[in-house]
């Protein structure tokens, strides 16, 4: 690339980033629906669980994100290191697409960096670690994360069996959603909530991607390994220009434990040992208390509840594939006195998600939630 062309790309890429708030409101790209042919989240991540491996003395888990492409907005790449039960340390770089010409990309425009400390109660505290997005090119700025993310009660893989015993003896929770005009329910034994307590998601890497507050729970089902929302959902609040917006995200991320193969977005055939099936809806029809319930069995209700066959409504759909290996794993005794790996020592992860009917702001804030909750979301 010539120097003259490079300067053009940088100027065009940061045209929106350098706008005043009023100009950004007039442009209003944040509220534009992502075109269907662009609305994909694809890329790879490799997780090295050194804390579970006999080969490593560091005890530091490393998440290496390789070219995680979010529509025609940005590409994330870099590393997150985790000291289990203590902190997450972020160094993720953003490459951004030129809004005027998405075939042009500016590299290393912004950085998600800082620490995410974990206190004795399992709470993640981004403000205490100065976790932030720094825009380091063009119109430079810094925007911080804040609030409290209450992590899962079980922090160690090998404690899950004990948690399952407790769950069977404790309270049930009923989840409901409307499927084809009918209310479908499932029951989960004492789910573990991943709680968002006024979590502040940083603005950026473009200035039209505004800060967002998140409240609510994403519940974990230990028995089946699923993530799901209750009727309250996850609530996102933000302001663009002078107009306030609020969204409710409901639905599920269902875990399927099976071996198979798939063709990744780049056309390469890969093996997997399991995957997460995304069925998250934005502002879907709320469940009414007086609606009738299916009279079918629990397994049929579960199939209907988690079904992602209808992908016409605004939401995030698709799969995140995992290929787990347990080489040189640390082991714990099971109830039967047998040695068992405490969990995978390495996971190869491939994203293949699509957004339907979501705006740039909506897709961007979800892709800030996932790195923030990276530890709990990948610990199953």
C-alpha cells in the first residue's frame, strides 16, 4: 500500500470516530440494522488451561483469540490470561473496517486492556482493574468498564459433581418462552446465575458505539451444561444522541456434547467434541401468566424450548464449536475412587454465528459481554 493510499484509508476509517456527538447522532450508524450478508461472527480461539495441566507450573490459563470478525465492524485478536479465582488480564486489539468502504481495514486502532479482578465472593470487578477500551489511533479516547459481574458459585471444574448433588436437593426454577404462539416451559434444578449488576460496557472502538449498562442474569444449568435466561432476561440500556434505548435479551445457549465434524466459515473441515447452540432473541414476545402451557412431557418441552429452527426473529443464532483434549491433565478422585481429569487442558474454539435483525450497537455490545464473561462461559 502506498503512503498516500494508507493516509486515505486512515482518514476514511476514522471519519465517524472523529465526529461530534451531534454528527454521530445524525449519521446514526449505531441504530442501522447490520446487512444480512455482513451479519456474521466468525473466528477462532485457542484455550490453554495451564491450571489443569501437569506440564505447566505457571497455573495461568491463556485464551488466544485469532481474528474474531464481528460483521463489518471490527476484528478482535490478542490474548486474555487468567489466574483462576484471582484475575483476568486483557490485551485484545481491534482492527476496524472503514464504514465508507468495508474492504479497507485499519489495524490496531483500539485495545481492550486492563485487569478483571475476582474477589473472595467470586465477583468480577472491572473498575478495580481499570479494564477499558483505549482508542489509540485517530480521535484518541478511553472508555472504562464498571459494575459487578457475579461469577458462578463453582469456580473449579472438579467441584461440579458436588454442586450437582446439592442442586438435586435444592429448589427448582421454571423457565418459560413463547414458541409459535404457545408457552413452553422447562425446569432446572437450582441453576447458578451469572449476575450482571449494573455492568458498564465501554464505548468504542467507534464513537457511535456508545457505553451500555447491563443488568440481569444468565443462568447456568449444571446438569445439562446450558445457559439460559429467566423472564427478566438480560437488560441493556444506552443513549444515542438524546434518545434512550432499552433492549431485553432472552433465550438460551444450549450445550450439545457429541463428536462430529463441520466445515468452518473458511471452508476447512474440522472435528469437534461438542458445541454451543445459540438461540438468543432481542425483545421477543414476553410470556403472559395466563397463557396455557404445553401438556407434553418434559423432554418434549425441552426440545421445543431450545429449538433454534425459527431464526426469523431478531437475535443471535448459530454454533460455537469446541474440540477439547485432556493431555497430561491433573486428576481428582471421583465418588467411586477412580481418577478423572479435572477438565480439558486445551480447547480449540471456532465461532460461526449470525445476527438477524440486530443493529450495529446491539451486536457490538453483545460482543463486549462475551469477552467480559469469558472465564465463566468457557468453564463448563
